[in-house]
C-alpha cells in the first residue's frame, strides 16, 4: 500500500476525519460568512465513551465513518478535537435541522452499538451537546466554543443523552 500525503496535513490518522486545526480554520471562515449572510450555524460536540478490554484495531475509524455517513449534507463537517471529543459543524441550518441531525447521529451511534453488541470486549456510550448561533458582531466564536464545552460538561453529570441550546 502506498501512503498518500494528499490529505495527511488535515486528517486525524486514527479516525480519518478532519483534525482540530483544519476544523477551526473552516469554522472560522464559515463564522464570518454566516455573519455576512445572517445565517445560523451550529456547533456540536460528540463525546463517545468507548471502553475496551482489549484494543480493537479500526474501531474508531469505523465509528467515525458511520457518523460521517449520517451527516447527509456535503457542507457538514466532523473533526477530532481530542481523543474522546469530536466536533461537528453544521452550517446554514435551522433549529429543526439541528435537532434532526442530532437525532440522526444518535440513531447512528445506537446502530453501531447494535452491530457490535455480540462483542462484549467493549462498550460504547455517548453524549451530544449542540449550540445553534446566529453570528453577530456582539458574539464571538470563542464564546460559542465555550458554551458548547460548558453544555458538554453539564451532560457528563446528567442522565440525558443530548442537550441542544441557542446562543
């Protein structure tokens, strides 16, 4: 197999999704476009809680491929921010659209668990935090990330699978 350097600078090597640097660059550009065009965007944090008794080669890659497949719009983007944190950018989307995408991601996660439920050497839980925003000059991109991070932290101490909010 010949390694391709074509996308290596902006892809996470373990999962194949975009890395943090590329995601932040795209999200920053989209923030300013949505500010000009007065459109809504949404930032989603997905925290899969994967517990393995032994390392499953390619499991995270398979999971992220499934999640990426359930993001049906070409403009939606997923990236790995940390080992257990993924960000999803949803652009030019309504509140109803955000709820639909979050529901689709939940179904995807549940289907992934069902497909691998016979393998008892791992378990998977997850939490999804989403914040929709209409960018204005009074709002900052950093504050949006802080809000989603805060909401994600609240979820860790909450029985809910997901929380959706507005900024």
